[in-house]
C-alpha cells in the first residue's frame, strides 16, 4: 500500500495544498486528536490508579524520553528506509499502544505502555513533519509549516476538552479506545499518500556511528527546548492546578489556546518567510512569559483564558518558525535528521519539565511550576539575544 514516487518536478511549484499535503494534514489531525485527548486525562488516570504527583510527572516524562531516544533512528530511517515505512510503522505502534491503555489496571503496566507509545509517537511525528516538508515549496516553507501545524492545533482545540468531557461520562477504558480509533483513521489516510523518494547526494559520506543530531538545527532546537520545558507544566499539571485553585473553565483553556494558535499562524508564517526569525521569536517569547506569570497567579477563569490566548499567540508563532529554521539550513539528505533533532528537543523539554514540575509540586505547590516555567522562557530570550543575534552580527 505504501507508494514511493519521485516528485522532484513538484519542488518548483508554489502550490502548497496538493492532494498529498491534504492527506498528511488530515492524518496529522487525527493522530494529534487521539494524542491530545490523552494529554489532560492521563494525569487523572494515574491519580485514579493511586499515583502521586511525582508519578504523574514520571509517566508523562517517560513517554517523551522514549520518543526522544527513538528520534535519531527515525531520522536515519527516513533517509534509508523511506518516509512511508517510518510513518506507517509509527502510526501502527501508536494505535496499538493507546488501545492497550483500555486494558491497563496497574501503574507498572502503564509505564511500559507509555514507553511503547513514545516509540510510536517518535516515529510518526518525525516522519509526519518530514513528509510535510517534502511537499511544501521551499520558498513557502514557513507558511506551509504553519498550515501543517494547524492540523495539530485544531486537534488541540477539541482534543483535551473532548477527552475531559468523555472522562466524566464514560470509563477511561472506553475513552482510550476512542483515542485508538482516531489513530486508526490517521493510519488509513497515511496509506493513501504518495511518499517522495529520497535523492541521496552522490558525494554523501558514511554516517557516523553516533550521528544523533543535525548540527544546522541545533540553535532553533535549543530555543525550542526552553519553550517546551514550560509547555510540560501546562500539559501535565494545569487541570490539577485549576482544581486546586477552584477555577473553572479548564475545558475552555485548551479551546482558547488552540484558537489563538490558529490566529497567529494566519500571519506568522508569512512574516518568517519574508523577514526571518528575528521578527518572530522575541515577541512570541514575551507572550509566553506573560502567560506563565498569569497561570502562576490564576485568581479567576478570566485570567485562565487570558493566559490561554497569550500562550496560543506566542507558541503558534514560534513553533513553526523554529521548525522551518531548523529544516531550511539542513542539506536535502538531512531533512529527516533535522526534524528528528527538532522534535527531540521538543520531547526533552516536555519530559524534563514534567518530571521536574512533579517534584516542584510535591515540594511547594502548583503555582511554583509556572514561575519556574517563566524562568525557562527568560533563559530562551537571553540565549537568543546574546548567542543567536550576536553570531548573526559576526557573520554579517
């Protein structure tokens, strides 16, 4: 069923919305929908099984570390075994592992299944981003990656709220089976995509044994790490934080967050393509910083939703800009590895954040999580100002 075709002539076209781009967009939407439904409900499931805040952090973190460890192999496999093989393998593993949650009754088994799910997630998201990169004209890559990212953002608009709503009316077992079905729909669309063949350079040197990252993607990936470090606190502990504060509207938080991501991506990709990351990163980071401070304070639903809007605008602008930056500078036969490097930093940030924030919550309180996250954003801005911008000035 996997179709590999050479679409070299398509690279000269300016069209973004081809048949295959639409299919990868839809597949990405459904896999993210299934994933986003588990994002706020896994911590609740862990609590139901008798887990502590530390265990919540560990179970969230181990998933991201599992994905992190598999991404370098996924990056190489994308160039050696083909886009379709890696993407379909990842989707298949994801569907099986999420479905297995329905039959999980112990924390030990949950940890094991989370590791397997992380492997599927690492394969599928690395491959999905690379397939989208193949299909987007290079001169419109910032804009195109913004559109591609909308598939995940729309899933984010409905996934967490849908997951939390269903968790209140059906069992966790039934909820996780729903998530697996959405992953299966993604797999069916992925089978219909014509995957691009990789044209390796005739002068390509042998791959080093410990080739686990693409050096041209290091700077944007480091910046992403500090952004997603903060994201780990929201994804893992915000529902618990809101309940502790007695603030309602957590369902609306994720909806507002996703809506503002979509708003930002209607213009931020074009700004990146025309002006570069200088006009995107710092304004976006300031918005995320403000959001973290508001979540630490969190006196009311109005502040919760204001924080959602600020974070959505900032994250919606900065994530596709950093990804386009990471991929654009990579050689043609290293695009998959660039995406692997980029998403590895995403996983590392969320994983370390989730584990550390679980410990912070047990030592102090949930509000301290978001003050720590605000500090992470400040670090990213300092790195950008004093390392990235300074290095560009030296090259100029």
